[in-house]
C-alpha cells in the first residue's frame, strides 16, 4: 500500500521526517518497503522565466533561449516545440542530477552553441510521461520558486507491506493510529457529524437473503445526492491519487478511490438516473452475467452477493460496480453506497471470477464495523465540496454487527511470553491509543474490549503482541537457549522430527538438499504417473500441474547441473506431492537422485557409475532414519514405469509400498536432457507407521561379546526368480546365534543348471555367554539350510 507524507499528516499531527516515520513503521510491524522521494529530488530545480527566444544558427529545430532564474541570466539551447517568449518553466542548472536518467547535467556545446542549463519536461523530472514539450507553469509562480512547490507535487511516497490480518492498516488513518500509539504524533479524527437532509429520498434498499446467508451483507447504507457537477477533481486530489498509483477519472469516482486509501473504506456511487427503481441485494444464480466497470462480462456462479435494480444486476458487491449504472461527465444525481460484506464470500467471488480490486482487498480482510453510517456522512461532505449539489436523507437496510471481543488479560502474560515488564499505566495507555477499551480489575489484571476494526485480536496472546510491538520488539532482551531446549519434542511434532532426521541421514550420505517448485510441466507429470491436479492459473505454460512425484523436479535439476559441467550431481528433496485436488490430497515424500560417478575421484578407489544399489542404499538409510528397521522391509520388483524395468524395485512393509528405487527409465533422458544413467529413489513418509511420542531414556551401551565369532559360508542353488532379499531374510531368522548375514557372490553359468543361479552368503555366528562348540555350529548350519529351503526352495551347493 502507498501513501504520501502530506496525506499521512492529515491524520497525524507530527513533525517527524520521512526517515523517522519509516523506521517507526517497521519497528511496529508495518514493514516499510521503500520511500519514493517524489518531489524531494527536485530541490535543485526552480521556476525560471524565458525572456528571449531566437533561432539556433546551426539547427532548424533548436532555439536559443535567454533564461532568468535565481542563479542569474543564462543561455539555454532548447528543442521543445512549445517554448515561447515570456513563459515560465522548470529550470535545471548545471551540476544537478536529472531524475529520469540519473545523469549529471554539464555545460556543453550543442551544434556549436554552449548551453548553460536545461528547461525540463515532465518525463525528465520523473513526474509524468509527457516528453513532447517542456513544462509550462503559466504566469503565476515567481522566479526562483522551488519546482516541487510550483508543480504541486506531493511526496515523499511511502510503500508499506501490510500483513493480511491488519485490515485496519489498509487505510492511512489506521496507519496513523498505530504511529500515534507509538508516540510519534497525535491522531486526528475525521469529521463525521450528521449532515441535515435537504430532501427525503425516494430510493430505498432492501436485503433479500435466505436465513442461512444473512451475513452476506449485514448492513447497507444508501444516500441520494442531487444536482452534482461531475467534472475533473481539483489538482490536489489528482496529484494525491497519481502519487500512489491511482489514475484520476472524475470527481465522483476519485472520491471513492480516495476513501478506499484514506480510511480503508470502499464506497460506490451509482448514477441515480440510470438506476431502475429501488436497489436490493440477493445471491446470484449460476449462469447469470454481469458487465463490470472494466468493460468485461463475467458469468457468475451460484451464491455470489449482487446488488440489483429492477433491470438486473448493477454491482458485484464488495468487488466492482457495473457499467450500466456507472457515473460519467453527464451524471447529475447519484446514489452513495456504504456497506459491509462478508469477507469469506467476497474472497471466494473474487477468486472465482479472477477480479482483484482495491475494494475486494479491504472487504475480504474485514472493515471497521462502526464506520458505516459515519462514513456516509464523511463521504457526503467530500462529494458536496467537490461537485456541489444537495444531500437527501439516508436509507439503511440491516444493522451494524458488533464484532468486539472481551478478553480477560493478566500482566504476567506479557512477561511470560516476551520477558517485558510494563507497569499498569503503560499497558493501559498503549491499548487505549490503539482503540481498545480497558478496565482495571486489580493489580496487573484487566478486562480488554477489542475495537470494531481489530478482527485479528481474540485472546490474551494477541494483546501481548500489541503491547510488545508498540513498546518495541527491539527492547526484548536476547537470551541464549540450549539446543535441546530450542528444538525438541515440545517445539517439533513427531512427523517434523522424523523429516529432520531423514534430511540429516541423506546429507550424511553425500546428497545435497534442494528446494524446487511444486509445479511441473504436463509432459513431465504424465511421465511420472499423470497430472491429477492441474492449475487454473499457472504462473508459466511450462508449470501447469502440481507434481505427482518429486522425481521430475530432481531429474530436471540433474540435467541443469550436467549442462553446467557438474557431472556428478547427488540431490535430494523432502516435500509434498499431490494426488488429487481435495483437501488432504497430498502426502509427504522424500526423493533422491545420483548421476555420474558413485563417489569422488580417488587414486585408491576405481571409478564406478551410480546404480540401482546406490539408490537402494539411500532409501534404506532414509527409512532407518525415519524409524523403520531395515530388516523388516521386503524387496519386490514392481516399480512404476518411470523406473528401469530391469534395474529397479520397491520396498514394502507388509503389503504397503513405502519406497521405490532403481535407475530411471532411459526413455526419459530425451525429455529431461540428462546424460548417462540416473539412479533414484522415492519414499512416502505418510505411509510409514506414525512414530510414537514417548519419554526418552538413556539406553544401555551395547557391549560386544567377549567370545570368539565363527564365520561360515553357504552357497545355495536357487531358481532365477528368487530375490536375494528373500534368501537373506530367511537365513537371518534361522537361529538366535546369527549376528550378520551378507551376500558375497552371485553366479550363473558353467556348473550351474539352466534356470538356476548360485547365491553365496556369509553367516557370522556368535554367543554372548559362551564359546561355540562344534555341536552349536552344526545345529546353526542345519537351521540355515532348512530355512533357506523352506522359504526359497534353496539347495545347498556341493
């Protein structure tokens, strides 16, 4: 939101300069994005008088002008077609910086004649787009008058970022209130005294809503004003609107725009002679059409709040007026509308129709409920002052709701949450200055009633925030916290802790974390399972769908890295993927990719390309960090189509698929432009058993057995379709003496029957309480052989 310093000073009695005000705004939570020095960068420019004009001797389109300024008399070369003898314009002496270009003006020769300054156009001063001629100030300003004063410029211009909860600060008056509470000035209240009616209006308004939609428009105020002359606004109002980026249109329309920024109160004016009969409000029906003031025709959905006359819809409530009843230069009689509309319904309507107006911005964040009838009086004064005419009586439909909340508040809450200690008088002063009503109920205890414009305050913590920001967040003392106190199970829930551990585990394996867009292209989405959620208004034609998997974004990142000679990318991401457009139609996932070498180049380690087993290792490490026992996972081959059909697999927990791993399908290389093989995994965190929150106790240290282990190797003949994981799982559970089981050889060929292969496993046996004897070893070996045979049909190879 933008406003100027003079505009602010109409609401705030203060001598503070722009820099001080800007610092205070940021300190109290109204973030200053910038101050535009409108007018202040023209300090060196002044009014000058052209006392002589003659033709340039060497150029037909140039003139030599004798200019009288506060610096004396000099000669200026000028090419403006409108330069004339006796005119007054804006003069730039040598050495000044031209605002539009940032260049320093130097004395120079133009076609052989020296020019000692410059007569300026509006574009050169940065105050407009007119560059066809120099500024003509007429005869009034005296020579030497500062240019900003002669031009009537209003500045500097503040640009502030307003958070959505602070609907009251979408008006200059609300910002002035906060500044006054911070001690930087005194708030001025607008004149809202009732105006006597010159006539009884014949126009009325009624609310025709079903009982369940009464909140669509709680109150509507209508006032008829006759005999207006709708011409241009005075220069001060035009300049004020221009300064904040609003285009002046006519006096009546400009009043509504001025009110929107000034008090955060949207208004609307209907041309009364174009309105057929009385006004009434209702909910729209699906398929109805409406033509707005922007000239566009909109097809409405059911349930939108509309304002109608006997001829149909004349306004989209809280968003935009209609073209059929708009005011123009012929308007003589108007109907002034001041109303309150339901924020949620207004927001839905605006989003559905794609209309983003200043009125909608304010209505959907909540208005000052008490400033409805007073706003009608206040706006009527402005209209009468600018256009003349006479005001009639006021017609009111509905009643003003009371949104105020009573909050019991104890001073100790402020100290508990912020460490600040304020006395009772300071607490009461700050809250009263912000518009709260407060009653003391004993030492350090109060009953606080919120003002009707503060819809964001409903509990004691909200009052603590108000006190802290006005007193000063910078006054809260810094205090060190131990890591286990700052980030622990109280601060993070179990799912957040699981994701944090998973990130650390993947980073420890050499993968770099990435953060990518949640959007992907249609082709990329289709390659990874389809695009169940498409965007109605994508930010780019290449980003039209919500990603069904994290892998398209990571695959694209691999290609970008390789294109920049980073040939061995190893990346991961933990984020949401989207399965449908319903609420909750998303799940947390983690994915990683590796391309190029599996490890950095080293003289002692031969180069090896990253493969499906590296991806499997990453997936198992991530699942273990997430709290799963890898030994309880089973491996299957049913990976989805975006993986290589022969170099991929899935990890299951019971019947639930918790991860995919393998090399990505080489057919996708052309889509993403990667080179070589890309190993990848993806796991689904929401499918894992939820971690249980429990009190943590120190675990006893695991002590290795003092007794010697015994290693035995077994070579099994199994069918080709037997998975190694199934064999290892069977062997691992054969005996309580087994400590480790590893696969160290797979062989098929000479000496092995067709359709079979040999798998050799190493088994380590060890007891915690004794040295193993021959009988123990033989019994364990027998159990291993029987378990392998029963589970996999394995035969011990002789």
